[in-house]
C-alpha cells in the first residue's frame, strides 16, 4: 500500500488557503475534549463533569502555545533570525511534548484554584489526549512531513521532491511514521480505557502515569525511525531523551501511587 498526500490545502478562498493540517488538528482537539468529558463523567460520577468544558478552552490554548514555543526552541537559529515567524501558526510547527507540558501545567493551576481533584482530571484527559494524538498525526500525512527513513516495504509513503531531505532527492518512498504512531496511539487509548475502568476507584492518577509510560514508549520507537529530528544530543534525537524522562516520571508516579495505597 502506497500512501500519497493529496496536498496540504483543503480549500482556498481568494488568496486565503485553509490547510488540512489545521482542520485535522481542530477535529483532534474537539474529539479529545469530548472523549475526556465522557470518560470523566462515566468513571468519576461523584465529580462535576461540566468542569471539563469550563476550562477546556484554556487548556487547549495553553497547549497550542506551549507546543509552538517548544518547537521554536528546538529550532533556535531560524527563529532567532526570524522572531515574527514564531507567531506564524498557519505554517505549522508544533511539538506534542511542549503542548503536554503547557497543558498539564495549566490544568494543575486551574484544579488547585477550583479545588478539583487533579489526578482524576489528568486521568480523563489522558484518554482523550491519546485519541486526539492518533487523529492529529494524519496532519503530518497531508503535509508530507515527519516521515521515516527510506523503505521498500509493501506499505510506504511517497514524499514529493520538494519535501525530501537533502541528499535523498532521488528517493521516493519512506517509512509512514505518522501511520505507525497513529495506530499505536489508538492502542494506547484502549489500554488506558481498560486501566481506568478497572482501577479508577482505587488508584487515582494511575491512568495518567500509565499514559506517560505508554506514549513515551511509542514516541521513542517512532522517533528512532524518523530522519527529521529538530535537535539531536550526541546523535540521539532530543524527543527520545524527553520520552525517556517521561517514561521514568510515569514509573515513579505509579510506584508512589502503589506504595501510598498499599
């Protein structure tokens, strides 16, 4: 199976282009918030489920700005010379790690002010986030970006010449890493639903820390296949370093929860 992007623009109105990436990201965010609401309402009926809607917009805005700033920090030379481009969201350039950090930070602040259970909210949002990430990765497909190394496997992604890395101009097919992560994120979503279904009453926070471990594992694997890492440390993609740290954080969190409940 050969994947080939039909193009990055879904609609043009005069000189204004509407990008498929933006549409997909909007859908992903809406689905993620709605699923988080359903999960919170079902597994934590003692809580006010409308809280999810009350501050989801703030979390979303914080996540988008965090994702953008994090991406710009990974490409300091370009954005130092072109600082106004930092605000050019329409051209893409978002990093999920930055979005997670900013979104979680904003969520914690809001929960503390409203005296809402932070761990319960994080558990619910973890499920919605995993599904949203699965949808959002298709934006990379339409942009012909975030692909892996060259491949001749039966499943492969065609990359147009303008998007091919330097030195690989004659290579047409690459690993569809967007697809790998999308499918694996769906698996993570269903695993998290199983965890929250079985342990939500006793182990608040277990779903969230499990998400950190599961998603970090997925990202570490996929990042190892990609050839477009924005920043490398001693030859190791920075995203893999962050994923390893999040994996450790998740392990520590689960250990603390277990010991505390024991």
